[in-house]
């Protein structure tokens, strides 16, 4: 099981996690906006869920191996996160 956990203290991206079933959890302490992104074979990132501004939990399930990261696009207060394969 691969796991990335941390807290956004500014805008920026989390470390990507690769897998076919990935659990994402976020706890918002205040105001922020986070996108969930998937990496294309070219290396570019595409948006899966955008503008998340409240506590969040979701399982990303893909028939093939995918890389997922979080992208904090607006920040006022900390966002705690965990991204892990199941």
C-alpha cells in the first residue's frame, strides 16, 4: 500500500500516488480550494474533481494503473490530506 499524507500550508501539489484503486480524504480547517488530478501518459495532468472546498472522501477506481495527486489552487487555511492505494 502506497500512502501520501500531509497538510497544505500554501498552494501547490501533493506527491502523486499510483494505483488502480486510490482512496482520497481531506479535512478543511477553513477556506481553501483543492482539485483532484490524474496524470496522462504524456505527463500532463487532467482534472477529475475541481474546486473542492469542504471535507471530502472518495475512492478513485480505475481499470488500469493511474497516478493521482491533489492540487491546492487557493489557500487561506490548512487542508489535511491522505491519498493511499487500497
